[in-house]
C-alpha cells in the first residue's frame, strides 16, 4: 500500500482525501514538515487544491511582500535572508531538526 502523504513540489498531498497542504518555501522545507508529519509531530491543514489562494508558479521560494508584518517581518530579515533560512544553513539538516524540536517543546 502506498504511503498516505507525498511531497509534490512545494506541497504535501494526502492520498486518502486527495487534498493538499499550503505552499512551502521550498521542497526541502516541505520534506522537513513531511517527516515531522509522519512522526506525528506536526498537524497540517489540507484542502482541495482549487481552494488554496496561494497558487503561484513553483519557484525556489515563495515571495512575500516586503511590508508584510506577519509573514515577512522586517526584524526577521537582514541582508535579504530570512532568519530561519540562515539558521538552517548554519546548523545543517540534523542540527536544524533538533533546533525545531526544541523550539516546538518550548512553545508547547
């Protein structure tokens, strides 16, 4: 039997309901959330693809407006890079995964 969830580009697909997650920043981010989903450490909202308002051509990153204080706050960005992207680059996949787990525990 095939797995219920699959990464499809910048989204995660739920084969049982034929619904999709929101767009992720890049495929690596989608795969990270996919792995957390499989471990039961993440809940995603799935909807039919036609209901998502964020359908844009796939690219390496989903651009957010520079003045968006919720999705792209200026205090999270320096020199054009998101803080989370810099942390991910510095820690590598295993270190970043541990960092995210620790952050999740702190917020729980």
